[in-house]
C-alpha cells in the first residue's frame, strides 16, 4: 500500500523546504517547541527556559534558550512579538502538523512512501522484543 501525503501536509512540507532549505529541528529545538506547544498563550524566554529546565532536566541559561528561539524563528517554526521589554513567542506550526510532516518525511525517506512497509517493520521489531 502506497501512502498518499494529504495535500495540506504536502504544502507544509514544501513550505518548510522552500523557506528553510529543509533545515532540521535539533533535539534541543524540539524540546523548546514542545514547551511552546504546551502553552495556550505566547510565552516569554524566561518562562520557556524555566519549563524546559523543569520538564526535561536541563540547566539551560537564558542565552542558550535565546539561541534556540532565534533559530526556530529563522526556520519559520515560531514567531516573535515584542511587548515592552520582552519578546513573546508563538508557534507558527502546530504540534499535530509537525508530527504529521515528520511522519510523512520518515515514510518518504526510508520506506519510499509505503506506509504498510513501515508498519510491518515496526510490528516485526515489537515481536522480536517479546
């Protein structure tokens, strides 16, 4: 069975490729994105840093988190709006879109678009562990 990428997610992948030259999101940047996605309101750097450090056992300094946020803005994953002395960050891509785009890229890269092949491989790996 060949997996067809839904049009809206194909556009998301194309947009990410065009705007970001297929730049990958690092593990640290994914942690930052996860923190931002977990909040309904825009978040300031210190709030993001505090939550990331608490939930992931990190000890990131403000400058480290600021670097991750700058990279995510440049990649088009978040936006930054200045209010007073602080910048507030909002996701431009929601978590579900990101997960689906990542899933579709995984299938495309490693399974030539064949979702069934990937599922079979996962089932086989699970059987071996049992």
